[in-house]
């Protein structure tokens, strides 16, 4: 029942974003834990037939356990400068699932420090086809002036005869009742093995009522099926042709590990590709990523100059425990600390014991176990200073009876709790009766609360408590929570 992932520079989360192909230019490329397979555009990221991030298997129920740990909410805390060890709320996201244990919605909130309350921001809803493939995604914005959610964007997904994602069309909404107008389109071409060969992007011109080419990505593979190169080209309408833009070339070790990615840009003067950046990767004796280096090509001296470095520590199971980032200080010719990310795991739960939202892989590389806590620190004035804390809260859920957002949308967190418990729900019910009981069944607390309630538990004795919520239709939601 706990927590998950992180970045150095982060203003908002990617959970709840529509499903895109995973390219550097897409909103989904906000990986929190550095991974060489995610650092450069990778067509493998959109190969799954259900149009989901490959970090999340299509069917998460491969574990023999019938009870899963379901990710229900995420809380981000920020550490204001000079206020250590106090942390302030920053952002939270609530996740909802349908009866097939597939996420049906995600709602993000921003903490208003002055008002000491959470303000809704973005709601994302997912609709599925009868075969379980993702059919449509809706993104809504909360407007304080009207106190309502308003439709903003819609994404419609299509598949080819082999079940591979073949196109994504973006629409924007206008008016009331809502009318949808096409805006942007992604079309994918693959080989017989499902490898992505072409990603063609087009924009819609309402004046001509036609699609116009905007951008394309072309991919090649080596004999082992590994991505070998990607070429990005914008469409130049004035010349009526594609113009080369950037190229990424990947090299691998004999064991199939990516060891080098070269980034090149097209030089129109020399009519040739020229070096821009390169990324080099090293691995420990267990095959886990241990170091990465980023260098840029210095044209003046015709040499590679170091830019950034990251060092990684993993446990024997492959869970990444720490990432330390450095930048190269040219004045002192030495590596200087930049940022640090630390993760802890609950080893009692494996990945396949978890029910996760589809965009969960945006929070880092695959981990064999359940990540419970992430701390991000920045280095300045000669010492480390905590910046962000990511906490992910889980609840037990049966794979044969998972609620839909319309049936049950109650969130009680954090669990365990130390000073306060938050109780929230969506839906038409404005108030609910909230009761807490000790293990003997004795009532210890009750109140009538609105949709967003905070319960002070500092005077509760440490231990396990049962809670019960009852609405005006006598619908009951029960659960268990630990007070530390």
C-alpha cells in the first residue's frame, strides 16, 4: 500500500496523459529514472497491441495471487528552501479502474498553499473497445469560474488487421454541446514482425478541410531486431519535400546491451550528417546499468567534450536504488554533483502483484518489485538538499471484483498515516458518514464529511483501524488503515 518514481527538473506529472507513441517530441517522454532504452526515441515503445507503454505488460495478472496491490493515488511533496525538514503538499493524482482492472480515469489536483486545499486540474478518461484495446481518451480541464469539468481534447485509436496500433487522431473540443474538430494525426507503418518502420505525423487544416504532412520518423533495425537508427524529418511546404533533421544511431554489445547512442543533425551547408551529442552506457557484472555519459561535439576543436554523467546502483533483483547525476565543470575540469534520486522497495510484492495505470512506465524503468518511496535531492552550497518526495499509495484489490469509477471512487490515504488521513470521493454524493473502529470493533471516531475531508489522527493510539463510509443511499465502503 505504498509509493513510486522521479526527475531532477519537474513541474508536473505525466500520469493521465493521452497515449502517444513514445518519441522525444511526445508528451509521454518524461521518464523519471534514466534508462538508455527510453533516453532516445524507441519505436518498441508502441509495439503492444493495446497501445500501452511496454513497461506495463498487456495482462498484469500473471501472478498466481488473486489479491493485488492496486495503485490508487500518488502524492508529490515539495521541500521549500530553508524549511527542512518540513514538506508541503504539491500535487496529487487519483487513479480509477474498471471491472477488468484497466484504468478508466486519472484526476490530478494542485495544492493551493494559501487556501490550504486541493484544486482539481486535469481529468483523463479512457474508453475501451470490446476486445480490450484502447478506443478513446478524453482529457478535461477544471474551470474554477464555472466549477465544472470541460472537455478539451480527445484521442481516437485505430488498429491494423494484426492488432497493432496503426493511427492516433487528436481532436479538440468546442462549444456546448461539445463538437470535436480534428487537429493532429499519427500514422504507423510496420514490418511483418511488428517493428515500426514509419511514424507519419499530419496536421489538419480546417480551411482546406484536409490533412497536411508535418513530420516523420523512419526506423531501421539490425539483424537481431534491435533498433539501429531513427531519422527525423520535417516537411518543408515551400520546397514541397522532406528535409532531414536529426538522426539517432544505436550500437550494442555482444550481449545485446545498448552501449552507445549517437545524435546527429543535418548540415545543409555540407549536405551531410554531423555529430551533435553522444550517450555512452556501462553495466555492472549483473548486467544492470551502472554509468552513463553524455558528451557534445565541439566543432571548434573537433573533439568530444564531456557534458553530463549519471551513476546507478541496483540491488541483486534489478531494482534501481540510486541515481546520482553530475555535470562537468570546465573551470575546474572535474565532475560536480547535480542531483540525486533514491528509491526504496517493498520486496513482499513483485511487479505482477500490482495493478497500475497505463502511463505508469512514465515514472521510470521497469522494477521487479514495488517501489515504496522516492526522494529527489539537489546539491548546492556544498551539501545535498531534499527537493521532492514522491509517495504512491496502494490498496488491496481482488482481480475478480475491481470497482469501476462509477461504482466506487473513495480514496482513503495515506496508509499508513501519522498525523492526518484524507478521505475523498467523486460522484453525486455531497456528504458521507465516516467512522473509525479499533480491532475490537469499538467506535473511536465518527463525523459527517464533505467530498474532501481531512481527519486529524495525531491523538489516535498507534495500531490498525477499520473505517466505514456510508452515503445517503446507505451504500457502504469499508477498509483498513494503519496509524503510526
